[in-house]
């Protein structure tokens, strides 16, 4: 199953409201939203959990506080959590203000994020 297009539309709307210059890229079995050529956030359908997860790149410093929020968990594809990234279950972003919180957290971190090296 692919990611939920309705969630993607909600994220797009938040980026537009904040006048963020973004583009989309399909990767990691989902859809990533790129800002300044860096992954900012995205949607991933977890076959294991059978649900859409918000991927949020928030940085290491914000992770501890974010883990206290409903639905937040370490981003783990391979058995090893990725530092500075979290997954958020639908319980944590179902309400518009919750999704706006996560997207803003990602946008706040984006200027400090390292871009991946071009191959």
C-alpha cells in the first residue's frame, strides 16, 4: 500500500501557508518533502504497523522533548534508530495543530541540517 495522499495534501498546505520553498521526492517507500535540497519531513507507510507514519527530521537536540509527545517514536528502518529523526503515528498528527507542530519543528531544524552529498 502506498502512502496516504490526504496526509500529503495536509503537509503541502502547511508548507504553502508558511511560504516554504519545497519540492517532493519519492524515497524510502514513501514521499519526502525537501526544503533547501534537504529532507525536511515525509510520509512512510509501515507494512509492519499497517499505518502511515510521519517522518520528521527534527535534530538530535529536539528529540528528547519530542519523544514525550503522543505517537512519537524513534525512526527505525533497520533495527538501529536514526539520530535526529522520529516517526509519528497518526495519533500524534491527526489534529491539524499537531501536524502543524511537527512540520514547524522540521522547518525550524532545516537550516541546521546537513545536506546529503551528491553522487
